[in-house]
C-alpha cells in the first residue's frame, strides 16, 4: 500500500469514527418566522461540533419565502457533498423539517442549521 493510499484511508476512517460519535438526532433546525423579515440575502454559518464539517451559505428571501440557497463553503468528506441537494428540499417545502440525505447526515444537519442561522 502506498503512503498516499494509507493516508487517505486513515482520514476516511477517522471521519467515519468521528461522525459515529455525534448524536445527529439531537441536532434540530427550526424555520424562524419569516413574515416580518425583509427581502434580501442572508448569510448563515454552522460548524458541526466534534467534526470537520463546516457550512457557510447565503439564503435569498422574497415575500417571506426562501427562493434560493447558495453554498458559499462546505467543508466535508466526499460523501458529505451529497447533502448539498437538501437545499432543493428546503426551498420546495419551505421548511427545515426535511429528511437528511442518506449517508450524509452530518452535512445535511449542518446545512439545515446554517439556513436557520441565516434567517434568525
């Protein structure tokens, strides 16, 4: 096994081990009241404690509805990138009560919490 392959495998195993130690069920995001929020773009950030997962995003709001979510920065494992499609669910359902993307729960939760932070 080459050194590079060994290092990659070590990082993947560490990420898996860390993510297993986080209680994802305890991380809940709630949509803030938007009826009095001005139209515009709001930035939110969230770092998932105990993991390397960090999200920075911009949420566009118009007429008290989320019309767009742009990920500015998403630090995660390659598997965590799958969670980025959760933004479509948030916009479609106008809710943060959406299912996490299978296999990318940590990044899903971080994105949901970043949206919540942006809109508070």
